[in-house]
C-alpha cells in the first residue's frame, strides 16, 4: 500500500492513542497541553515511510508523585517514522527524534531549566548507539510553556539554565525513546507512587494505550546479537562487524 494511503489509518490510531493516554494522565493528577490530537500531530508521507511530526506538548506534573503540588513543566517535541508495512493494530516505527526540556517553577514568572535531552535513532555511523540520548539545553522551550499554559515566564537566564555547559557529545545508549515513549516516561517518573494503587492502574492503562506502536525490527539488525546471546549490555547497541550497515538496508 502506498504511504499516502496509510495516512488516514495512522492519524486515527495516533489520535486514539493520545486520547486514551490523556484520559489516564488526568486521572493521575497531571496536565498536558494542547489537549487535542489535531493540535499536536501532523502526518505526511516521507519517502516510503509515513512521518508523524509531534508539535510541542507541555506537561505540568509533580516533581515526585508524593508531592502535593505540580511544580515541573516538561515539554516534548519531535517526530516518528512509521514503516509502510504498518497495520491498524501494529504501527511499526523505524525512525524517530525526540527533544525534551524539564523546568522547575521557582516563582510566579520564573522557571529553572533543570534537565534537557534529545533522543535519537542512528543505524549508520560507527560509535553511535542505535538508540541513544545526549544532554542538550532546551531553554527556549519556555516559549512553548507560556503559549500552552497561558503563563508569562521570563526567558531562562544563564544562571537558571542548569543544562548549559554540560558535555553534550556523551551518547548514552537507551531504549527506543520516540515521543510516545517519552510521554510514558514523564508520567511514570512524576505521577506513579508505590502507595497509590489508582495511579499504578492508570499507568498500566496508559501503557496499553501506546501498545500498538512497535519498533521495526528490520531497522535494528545490530541488536540481533543481543537477542541471540540473551545479553542486553550496551555494547550490542553499537555497530558490529557481523551486522554491517549493508545488512540493515
């Protein structure tokens, strides 16, 4: 099926996944804006794939689930590529890029940028883990927070950007952290408590909402050795002579 013909199906599945996820987020005491899928996701062909662009989504969550008030803003943006063999119940992702900025509210008009990271997929360059993250300042995301939450936070000054100056070329091997995976991480880190059964149940339902999205195994040949050896040490995330770039093309 031509990529363009898959767009209505993918749009519908992404919308349903977001709506189901958002319902559980609210039950857990969190907030995210925009609320409507139509304001977040843009779907279009990209060669033989279908690209879903994720416009900035700004979460407001507690720093820890045990806290009484929400003081953390997390803004997520990026894109994800779906393979042309995707089906309604099995969306196969074969590429992504995700950018995430974390901010702590310290005054009515002041935020501190406490963490920033980008997640990437790279199946070509040596010494680049296939899935990895790097620390990055996302201080400019304060504009997205102001727009989404109707606030007037000041621009982040150098003294309040705790990410600026950190070493940015350290590539940490990770799981497949497309924007939808990061949505789950945000609520797992900030809204799930060991003593709150309702929160844990809501998190499981949020996981189920995203379960139709899977990584495309044809794009991860280098991980075959990890599966064969039943060993998930980070070395398998790097390009291996047994699984050269040509094997993944």
